[in-house]
C-alpha cells in the first residue's frame, strides 16, 4: 500500500467514526423518547404496542 492509499483510508475511517458517533447519539435520543412515551398518568409503564387510554 502506498502513502496516498493509506491517507485515503485514514480519511475514510475518520468519516466512518463520525457517522458511528452520530448514530449512537440518535439511538440514545430515540430510546429516551420511547421511555417518555411509555409512561402514563399515575406512573405506570405501558408496553411498546399497547395503546394508552
């Protein structure tokens, strides 16, 4: 592998690392929203597929 190819690979890996970080943040936000949506009045927790009344 020559120097130019190594530089290109490291740049691609940096971009992939940033994508992974942003996906982790998005997953954490989605899980937090799911927890908030899963609580009903009175503090009970409903299942993912149940409809709150």
